[in-house]
């Protein structure tokens, strides 16, 4: 069991526990607040729960935001084994069946290393889908979102209303887009050194 750095004399803390969404790796979240923790947030798995350690000064809204950030971070760490091209193609096939009744049928789905400004791309005339290698290790729902996005382009090439109507079928679209926007924003920030498994907060 990981050592809890907050279980020390003189550390004031408040713990809250809540259920994670269905399908999450752990069944519950325990948030522990500490007056000693000022500028970092960390998280780890403890049995069937996820423990998130945050500064005591955080508001409820900040707490919820950082819980989501750290859950995503843990999920990414736990799914670092990258899918191969064959597994990626099979995943795309299953997603097409689930959200588009199998109508989106790519001829090829593969990882590429030359897409640093786009997460994915599609050539409808060839039926080819390419995903940036930068997605490898991100949470599964993020990879699935990019696949669903590109699969939708096989049915509707542009980004008009019909395209976004198709994408509404995927329930985690907004969360996945928020995650990717966060990654882009973080890449623009200067590097802030921190302890392993911790994220700095403002």
C-alpha cells in the first residue's frame, strides 16, 4: 500500500469520498485536503479506490476539476501499452458498429509519427485514417473520440452541422475535447519541475 504523506501529526485535512462514473478502474474517489500541501496535487490507487491529495485552500469547483485531471493522468499512466495498428483497426471497427451502425468502414487505420499539429486525419476517398503517435498513452476515451471523429469524416467529409450531429452519438465528446485542449495548453506553458506523480496548481 502506498505511503500517505498526509498521515502525520499536526496535518489538518478533510476527506471526501464519491463514486466514479461507471466503467472506471476504481470504484470510489477519496479526496484528502491538507494545509501543508500548497501548490501540488497528486493521486494514487489504493485498493478499489483512488486517493487524490489537494491543498486545503481549494474551492469545491477547483477540487472537482483537479480530481478529473488526476483521474485522466492515472488512466493514461495505466494504459501506456500502445495499441498496434491491427488493434487500432479493430477498435475503429467496433466503434463504427456502436455509433454508426457499421456504416463507416475504413480501409486502413494506423499510427503515424508525422502529425504533430493534428491528432488525427482522414482521407475519405481512400478510406484511410491516421492517428498521431502523440495519442499513445492517453486515456482510452480520448483515443476513441479521435477515432470516432475520423470515422465520422468517412460519412461526412467537412465539419458542418451534419458532422457534429454524428459526433453527438459519442457520449464523451466534450470531455475528450477538453482533455486534448488541456494538453495543448499545457505544452505552451514553461516547464514547472515537481515531484513524480504530482501536478502543480496555480
